[in-house]
C-alpha cells in the first residue's frame, strides 16, 4: 500500500510539473525567436551591424556580440542562436581574416547569452522550480523557528520571498548586460594589442541616407520588440505569458514586412498596427472606455474609436499572418519547429520530474541534505559545492534536466540557511550564469558541439576549444561580480518602480499598487468599523 501511495503521489507530481501556468510562456517565446530567424530579420541585423562597426579594430566581433545579445533577448534558445550565428557571422569573420579561435569563441559565447538574457527559457523553468523551493524552504525555517522559540507563528521578516518568471527576468537583466560588456571589452582590447587577430573591415559603400535607412529598418524594429516585451514586464503592464503573446504577434508582423521586402505595400500592415496601438493608448489615457459605465457622449466617441482601432489592429495582424503563411510557407515551418522544440522541452520536463520523484522516493533528498548540512562553513561552503557540482553536470546534462532534477533538491537547503539569507532570484541567476559557463567548457560544452556542426572544415575542434577559454574566464569573472554584488540581481525585482524605495518583490507591480490604493480607500471610508 505504501508503494502504491508513493507511486500515485509521484505521478501526481509529474502531472503538475507541466500543468503550471508559468510554462505557458515557453512556446510563445520559442515561436517569437524562430519567426525572427526564419524571416531573415536576424541575418539583416548581423550584416548591417557588421557594416556599421566593422571599420573599427575588433568592430565586427563586437557587432556579432551585440547581435548575439539581441538574438538572446528574442529567442532564449542557445542552440538556435549558436547555429544561426555560426552560419552567418563565423564565415564573415573568417573572410575578413579574423583569428579562427577568436571568431569561434565570439560565436560560442554570444550564442550562450540566451541562457541568462531575458526572455530565457532557462529563467522561466528556474522560476517555476524556485517558487516551489521557496515554499519548502519557508516550511523548513518555520520548523526551526518553532523548535528554538516554541512559537507556532513565524514573523514575516523571516520568510523567504517567492519568485516568478517576471522577477527572474528583471534579476537577470543587469547581469546579462555585465557579461555583454565584458565580452565586448575583451574583443576591443585584444584587437588593440594584436591588430592581426581582429583587423578592421572597411565598408565599400557610402554612409549616406540610404545606409542610415538600412540601419534604422534593421535595428529599430527588433529593439522596439524587445523593449515592448521586457518593458511591459518591468513596468508591470503585462505578465510574462501576456508579454510572450505580444512578442509572438510582434515577430509575425515584422516577418510579414521582411518577407515582402521590395514589393508594394510591404510595410502597410506594420504601419497600420503601430497607428492602431498608438490610437488605443491615446484613447485609454483620455477616455473612459468602460462599456457598462457610459455617462456622456465623449464616452461613446471614445469607445467607438477604440473599437475601430481594435478592428484595424486585428486586420493588420491577420494580414501579416497570411503573408508569412503564403511566402515560402514560413508560418507553417515556424509552427512545426515551435511544436517540435516545445515538445522536446516538455518531454524532458516530464522525464526529469519522474527522475526527481524516484530520487526522492528512494531517500536521495535526505542524503543530499545530510551531506550539505554536515559541511563546515555554513551557507557559503554549501553554495560553492553546489555550484561546482552544477558546473560539472552542465557537461553532460541539458539545462532543463539540471533545473528540474538538481534545483528542487538543493535550492530549499540553500534558501533555508539564515546565515546568508539570500533571495531566490539571486540564487536562480547565479545558477543560470553557472550553467551558461558549462555550455562553453571543453570538451563537453553544448555550445561547442553546436558550432562544430555548422563551422567550416577549415576551423578545427581544437581551435573552437581554444577560442572558448578566454570567454570562460570572462564568465567566471562575471559570476564573481554577480556573487560579490547581489544588488545587480536584486535591484530591479525588489522595487515597485525604478526610483522607488526597496519593497518586497511584487508579482505584478501595477496590481500591487491597485490593491494598496483599495485598502487605503477602504480604511478611510470604514475606519471606525474596522477598528
């Protein structure tokens, strides 16, 4: 009976592992990234940035890193980014006499930025696991508090704040920029010291109005999409799932005009979409659009105009979807690849959840807990050991397996420690950067294998490994900076607004503000009754 009960419990845990709302964002962000790649927007970005920064020593390499960061912020998939950049940017650097090792290292390292720069699939899965780990850690702390004080109720100050995908995105934003800055600085300095490894690439054309238009059309739309997706999360306007849907639709609109480039009305759907959104924003700010509370003719006018704007926005979106479906069946290919990638992710999630359940069922979690708690030095010794183990596991296991198998076991132990009192967001970002480092480490780094599969035969495996070494050192430097200075992670998710005082990390800042205003108004009107 005990075995049957344990089996039912494990199957229930496996079911709930893939049922949670947090994971809805995964296929949306995958769709967004694949659409941008298949519609050749990513390729245009690489070519244009190379022409813009190429004349500077090391400029082509820094432009590849910059584009890698942008692709990371639109795909969140390491393999897709490394392969895309290996096919486009690596041959370009080799043609312009870049050192093979340096060029390989640039592609591998910039491709792995998708591990840490939001919206990352890794961060979504880590947020899902750390939210559960925070609950378990709170239970462990409450048991200790009761043991030492005899009181059943633990003060809220001793509780561990849970985390969400939005919090993880905010926490990883600044560390991701730190890594990008370290990569760029290294390439520029190395090119100054040894000009022959990254020579300047002269641009044959002219820097005229036509080139400025090309840069604008290649750079501004992807940046705008990233700003809308991440900005809506940061400002509390949208949840992660809603932002993912916005990103998927925005990528389709961009793909619609890119695939129709050079033809009549190429930009018409996107222009209509932008004008419709601006109109809707203006109407929301200046009119009361609540249909059930119409009090004046102005309300009727505002609702009518808003309805027209919504209809035109819908038409422009459907028009873009039709274009991407009609031209080379791009939409069909994107949908199939999204389904394949999403299925792979969720199958790994289910398998990893089953392994975790079996590991716990046989008492493995108790053994790990006993081992870590027996180590001298408290939290920091435990943390270093755990990070070293995750680093080694990154050679052999996919990031999903590490996030679902290892994190649920070790995270509650680390979060429950009171001598360091770290946040779940900080722990998640540190684990994410650590796994990103393992993706680069020879001989088993996943990123190295991805590049080996698409790199020209003139680039040897040893040269790829050699090029990754310097960026591994930079990764460890970045990991040390984030570990030594936690506010890099905790600043954004622990603030309601960018300039506000520190407050508990909200699930949705705008929603939290509304709740607070409602409570104050309720107390002001019914203070005597409440007292």
